[in-house]
């Protein structure tokens, strides 16, 4: 949203939830590997009951 003297301008955004497994696949296809996954910023263990996640990816090591 942008507020200006001429009025308010809205910018529509389409959002789709991506499952953690989808993010892992996209990362792998981009040459990354998952290093960590936590349930929150305090690094609590991630589980099926977690409502959010923090995922950390890094470049794959050369073979």
C-alpha cells in the first residue's frame, strides 16, 4: 500500500503456503542443502505440530 497526497494505492499480492518439504526440494534444485530447521527463533525442535519454521540452507559441498 502506498499513501500519497493523491490518495491510497493498493498492490494486490497472491500468497501460497509452501510446505517445508517443497522448500527443501526447491533448495536442492538450486544447489542448496538444508543445514537447520527449527520451530522458532529460539531454536525449538521442529515437529509435525509446529505452526511455523525457520529453515537455513547453504550451498552443497562440491563432490
